[in-house]
C-alpha cells in the first residue's frame, strides 16, 4: 500500500546527490489500525463532493511505522484477502459503525480511524475520529475547514496531502505518542554489489538541511525559483514536522509575491505547530499581501500576546494600520519601530501615516529625515504610498460626491461645506506627500501620472467647496467633471503601477 514515500525519498535524496539503497519497508510488529473513509460520494452535486483521502492517510501512517494501517478498501492487500476469504462481508464501501467494529475484531486491529473529507465549493471540510477497539468513546478527534484556492484555482491534491500529513503529526504527538516510529529495515538491491550501493541516508532527515538550503540558495541565484519551491515542498513531504523547511518555503513564497500560497502554508504550519510564534509574523505579512489587513492584525496581536515584540513586528503592525486607514495607530507603531535608530521603512511609513492624519508638517519632517534605505525598503515604502493614497483617494472622492449631492439639494448646506473643506485639506496634504516621496526608478512614469491625478483631485475638491459655498450651478458642473477626470486618471495610474510591479526591478 505504500506508494508515496519511495518517490519522495528518491527525488529529495537525488537532489542532494545521495540515493538510499531502499526506502523503509512496513514494520510487521506494529499495532494495527483500520482506516475508513466515511460519507458517500455526491457525484453530480457541484457544491459538495467527497474527496478521496483514504489511501493518503494510510500511506502516511505506513510511512511513519508506529502502526500498521489497513485501509477499508479492495486496493489494500490485507483487506482484500480478508474479503476474499469471507472473513469480512463484501460490498460494504461505506460501512455502519457496527460493521466496522466487527471487521476490526476479525482483522485484530487495536485502533480504528474514521475520516471524512467533503469538498464544499472552494473549501475542504474534514473530520477524523480515532477509537480504540476496546472503547466506544473517541480517543482523539480533529476537524479542519481549509481553503484550497491557489492562484484563483482549487488545489485539491496538495490540500489532501497536507491534511494527511497534518493528521499523522497530530496523532504522533497525541494518542500514538507512546509508540515509536518503526520504518522497515532496508532491503539491498540484489543486483548491486556492496561497492555499487550508495550510502544509507541519515536516520534524521533534518541532518540534510544544510545541503538542502545550500541547494535552494543556488536555485534562487540562478533565477530558478519554481525548482527551489518544489524542492522545499518535497523536503517537507519527507519530514512534515521540520519547521525550518516550512519557514524557508513561506519566506520564499512571500519573496516571489505568492502571498496566497504563503498564507496557506503558514496556516497549515500553525495548525501543526501552534507554538511557532514567528510563523504568525510571516502569515500576517501574507494576509496583508492579499489585502486582508484584519486577518493580518489578528495574527500580529497573537504574536504580541505570545511575547514576540520586535521592531519588524511593530513596523508590520504600522503597515497593517495604514492599510486599514487607521493613521493614529500607524503613527504609534512606526514610532515604536524607530526607537533603536532611523530605519527607512519606519520613517517612510510614519511620513505616510502623518499625511493620512492631515499633518503635512510632520509628514515633511519625516521625509526629509529619511535615510538612504536599500532597494527592498525603498520599494516597500513606495508600495505603501501607492496603496495608502489609493484608499484615501477613494474616501475623498466619496466625500466629494456626497458634498455635491447635499449642495444641490440644499444650497450652502453647512454639512456639504465641511465635507468639501475636509476633502480639500486631505487631498492637498496627499499631493504634497506624493510630490516629495522618494520614487524607485521603475515607477517614475506612473508616479508622474499619480501626481497629476492627485492635483486634479485637489482641483475637484476646491471646485466642490466653491459650489457648496456659492451654490453656482456652473461650478457644480465643473467640480463633477474634474472629479470624474481625476478618478479616471487614478485608474490609469493603478494599471500602469501594477504593470511596472509585475516586470520586477
């Protein structure tokens, strides 16, 4: 039944230049566990369907060797033999619990593991329950509700494999903790002489990490990022509880702007290893990359509550609060990030936050105090400027529309005047920020368009304020046209910026 570990052993070890004589065989003296997948397939229903994970779970248990799995399936040799001999009744694909218990007694197993995995649109709802044969009460249970979308497409296979590895790790650290892993003894290839056989790989796969990370760095330097990512994924398959490998994969995905995949891998790691506080920092950065600042802030707060309070975490919190347009909180977070020196990212973030808080003097002071900053920090700072001002622009435009509508319904309305006045002040402050902020070379062109759009928005705000004060119909028409032109220009800038961003440095 073991069909997965051989491929992983050969692939990973071959990349290191080491190939084992043979991968471990199933332990024969381990206690038996009967594995059953519950719930029938719902073919034809597009919103809910069964995801086959039975063989994946049994394979992971088989690879680990603490227990000897028997899958309730005719694909399992031992189960098929029991059916063929009449020991177990044939034709029971989804048995009742009493049938399971009777079958377990006949197969002389000690454990029963019942799993289910339902596809519901783009999520996987999965359950696992472990029983000892001598008890009707569950010895362990777990429930998962996972998103399976990667790059806007469902990735059911990767999610199912990750689920199987996660459950193995939880069982190994829970109800099966007292059992030792028992991989099979290696069986030498009879066609090879002693001199032809490769050395046995280390018993502890983590011993391969220095060579693994060296190879990943080589691939990155050669701009072969897809290969580096796949190498780390296969290394994690070989040893799911190896945290440094998981951390390296998440960091590489973030580096490649694959934030959605980074979030999925980070969340799976936290389910498996909830004490790894630093992974919350990486997961938060991923959530911010897919524009989910509330989820990002939740993880940062969890990290802070667990004692992780670094300058990088405070700066990330500032970035999150910028995304949420919570300027005072962002100012405070970036200020804490500056307590040990003049960091470019913290200073740039605070300059943006001060502008959002309508304090142009403090914003200019921070821009003038900016250090050089490396290329990565300068790009990050400009990314914050682009996203933060875009959100603020949309808020200003909405306020101007409301002011124009109020002024038409009620000429010289005090509320309309105040809305227009506030919008003009913030638009002017943001124009000053954009004009003074350092611009990476690749964004020079879109930046000029951004500044032009912002000045058009200032003009629209000024015309709206004049219309609200004087109730002049022609001015109202001009304000509406200026606002429309400004927002059209901002859309052009947004597309140009995204195009520049996609082309790399």
